C-alpha cells in the first residue's frame, strides 16, 4: 500500500512538472510581429508637361517698306501674263467689294485689313496649258514693276491657322476662291505696295491647273508699339 501511494505521488508530481514546462514554453514564444501596412504599389501617372509656348507674333512695320511712286493703272492693278485671264474677266466689277475685312500674312503676323477688295481665280485661255511656274514668274515681275515688295513666300503654319480658325473660316465663306492661300504651309505669296497714305496688298497662289489672287487697298497699318 505504501508503495502504491508513493507511485501515485510521483505520477502527480511528474504531471505538474510537465504542465509547468508547457506554460513556460508558451510564455517564452516571441510575440507575433505587427503586420506591415499594405502599400499601394500602383505606379503614379507622371505629371504632364506644360504645353509648348506658341511663338510670339512679329508685328509688321510698314515703315520698313520703301515708298513707291509708280503709277498703278486701273483697278485691280495686277495685269496677268499673256495667255491667262481672270475666271470672271467679263465682269471684274462683280469681283470687287468697296469695303471688306480680310487677313494678309506678313511672314510674322496675320494682319487684318479693312478696305477695297478684289478676288478671283486665274485660268489659262483656250489653247493654253496652265503653267504655275510661268504664272508665278510673270506675276512677280509685274508686281515689281508696280513697286511692290514681297513680305512672305509661304502661308502661315498650323499654329496660326488654328489660333484664327473662326475668323479665317468666316473670311473664306465670303471669299471661297482664296481657299488654298489660306491653308497652312502653302505656296502663297504676299506683296505690298506702300503709297503715301495707303497700301496695296496682293496675295496670290498658283497651283498646277489654276491660281487665285486677292488685291486689297487699305489705309497704312499703324506702326508697331516700341
């Protein structure tokens, strides 16, 4: 009996000791690390670059153009080369307006003028093959004879065209024959004849099969601000 009691005491002590070791092992386990916050790794959009600045317009100075005293002749002043005619040559008066507002490209500025305006298309006469080189060469010579100075050899760029879209569209709605000279980057020349109190402007374009021309007689433009 004494042996049984001793065995019982030993078993109880062993069980208690094992329980204490388990509790100690649990107490010694390191605490669970705090979970790191989830970071949104989605790439952020790059900041958009500022739009490129448009080149500043260069104000036209009529004072830099030599004054001409050459006689201009009858309106519309520009005589076409032999073998070429205005499309409505039988009624040139109908191609003129005593007062209109039109733009001319000076090479650095789209200058809006108010004055007398003539516009028409240029055609070859029957039996004549149209030559854009011939028309350009002879028109240049005719304008130089009148004392004209060329201020632009091509039309404006897309930036100028887009910035004046509404006004140019209204102009072309009234003067549709000048469509090509008033598109961006076209072979369209601008000439000016400076008189004592007025200026005569000529804009013309010559394509492969026909051309177009505008003559504007208007007061001298104001000098640019210094």
